[in-house]
């Protein structure tokens, strides 16, 4: 039986004394490299949308992954984005892969940028969803600071943080929530130690490297890059997507109407069409 998001087994690989959890499935018969996923704040492998991951797996392998200490992975959670990126690179190499495409969402997008800059030989194409550059605009709605760190997030938290405000957006949020909980053996939630470590990493990511040319580091990313956000991202201000698109030399930008932080979850069919075209070009 062909594996899917709901049935693929969780595997572990030992790197530098810790066990990293991952799930790998999809069409390995194509010439497309695997697509390696980096998840949002505190998120594990079951915070991805099965419609999205299985849709992408039809034309390539996909690899979901938990960083050090996150959800079902062991170890002390990292407190710097650079270290998270280096861990991801080490796991990619330990899996015997010389080249991958990388998809990073939110905090995972921070990691994906540093992974690409620090290990450019590993990355063919880059996808940045609901994220921003190092030293970007830190503006967010005040309620985010109360909602995002809650020990046990509920549906209303995800709806507020990730989706738009219209009735259609709310309906899409409910449909995503149902899809996201379809798998029986769900990843365990990340600990509060993970949340604290990732908050610290995020704070270290805020300062600009240079006031004269704050996004010069983005020009080191030479890979074709896909950037997506909703028109009203309450967590990572949408303007940050423009900063990335203007400074990454080979970037293309998508802004979805009536969407928030997770435009790919609100409009999964539209996202799949755009993503598959980008990855196959």
C-alpha cells in the first residue's frame, strides 16, 4: 500500500547524539529532489496539512522533520536559528541526500534561509511561507503575544493566528483543523522548553545586521525562491515578504487575498498549483 500523510510511519535518525524524528514518502521515481519541510513555532509533523503534503508527494518525495528537542525528537532545543539550520543540514546529509528543495513556514522560514545561506550546496530551490528576513519588520498584533505561547493551543488560536477574517476564511480554517487531526498516531506536542528556546531564537533574529543595508545578506541566496504570504499576516508582517522578494535575486512573490499567516492552509488547491509549477520549472 502506498504511504500517505496519514499512514507513513515515523522514523528516527541519530545525529550528534540525538534522535531526530522524520517521515518520508512520495514519488521517488521522478528526477525531482525530495522536498524538506521546516515547521512553525512549536510545530511538529502533524501541524502540516495532509492535503498539501500528499499533493506535493505525487510528483516527488517529501520529508517532514522535527528539529532537536521538538515534539518527538530528542535533545536540548536550540536557541539560535543558525544552530537549527545546521541541525537540518546534518539530518539531510545523514539521510544520504546531496540535494533537496526546502520549504520553510514561519519560524521554519527563518531556518530555511539560514540553511540555504550556510549550506548552499544542499539546496536546489527554496520556498518561504509566512515568514520574513533577519532584521525584518517586527510589527505584529498585540494579541499574538498572548495567543501564540499558550501551553495548549485550541482551534480559535489557530484561526486567529493563521487565517483571514471573512466567513470563507473561517470555513477554510475549520476544514484545515479537521484535516490536520485525521492522523491517528499524532506527534506529541512540543514542550514549554521548546517554546522558550524558540522565543529566544526569534528575539536574536530581530536585530538588523546593518542599518545601511539591512537585507544585504539575502543576496547570498542565489537559488530560485518562492515567497508566499497572506495580505494580512498578524504574526510576521506581510511587508517582510516584499523585503525578501526585492533582495533575493531570483525570487517570485505571491500574496493571497483574504489570507493571513498560513495562506497555504487557507487556499491549499491554489497553493499546490503554484508550488508544483515553481518546483517543476
